[in-house]
């Protein structure tokens, strides 16, 4: 079970979506992430740079069948950060839940 920990890098909505997309995959092409998240190339590059600076993702550039391909992979550190962040959001949601506050009375 991940330790609940709010992560301001992962918290940014586009970065949260990027990390979530990468969880079940063994890496995704840049273009697929761009389409799924709905960002321009430059905006996605900035978000990936922020995640890469924290070692949350790796960005590998390769040539396949004569075409350049950029593949993004969530690192173990990125997975831990995402899981901890989601766990913290769930903890906060339980605190804010009307059911939780009514049972405390």
C-alpha cells in the first residue's frame, strides 16, 4: 500500500492524466499521449520535461522503420509518486465525505 503523499508535480491535471495513462502500458508513443490528453506538442513536451526532471518518466527517442518515434514510460519512482498521490486524494475525499462527517457526530 503506497504511503499517502500529496505530490505537487503529479497533481497538475495534465500530468496526472499522463501518469495514469502510462500505468498499464510498457510505454506509449508521444503521439498517443498527445491525442489522449489533448495537448499540443510543445505543451506535452513541457509536462513530460517536468515529469522527467523528477525521474517519474523516461523519454526515449528511437528510429523504427525509418521513422523517428518518441516513447514515454512511467518509472518505478513515477508509479510510486502517482500511487501515493492518489492514495492521499482518496484519504482527503474520505475526510470530506458527508457520510464520514455525519458518522462522526
